[in-house]
C-alpha cells in the first residue's frame, strides 16, 4: 500500500512538472511563431468562438467530476488528475490567447499536439484502465 501511494505521489509530481513545462513551451513557441493555433474543440473541429465555449463547459464538467470522485473515494484517481491538468493547460491557453498552440509536429503523424494533449490522452487511458491501483484487476 505504501509503495502504491509513493507511485501516486510521483505521478502527481510528474503531472505538475509537465503542466508547467507546457505553459512555458507554449509561451516560448508562440513568441517565436512556431506551431499551429487550434481554435476548435479537438483537431480543429468548431474553429470559432463556439469551440471556446464548448471547451469551457467541458472543463467545468471535468472539474466537478474530479471533485465528486475525490470526495467519494479514499484515493484520487491519477488518470482523472492528468485529465484535469491537461484540460486546465489547454483552457488557460485558449482563454489567454484565443486558441491552443500545438507545437509538436512530427512528420509521420497527420496532426500536431502539445504537452497538455499528451496529459489528456494519458489521463483518459489511465482512467479507463484504472492503472493507478483503484481496481483490483485490470
């Protein structure tokens, strides 16, 4: 039990570091004019003000879900934690700059992304599989 708790704390620290790294990287790449601005919800869908409002509503739902899960369980779900961090990173960028800067573009992928997107993806997979130890079998 103690080792699982330490692993959980390490993942939380890694999540916070990646969140701060994404904020600094987004600012740096935006100042250099590198990357693509995504004003839509996901993959450029809804590229107008509509996407901004959908993102805010989705983030608020995610925060309420996180609070509910935190109060109803003994341990915080690491997957949900990463989802909230990634959502918060993208939402901050969207509110401050009007869109999310996707600054990682790899030639073999048909899309670009940022660190917050990675946190969200990891959070979804982790929450579905309950990798953080909240389930007895995976």
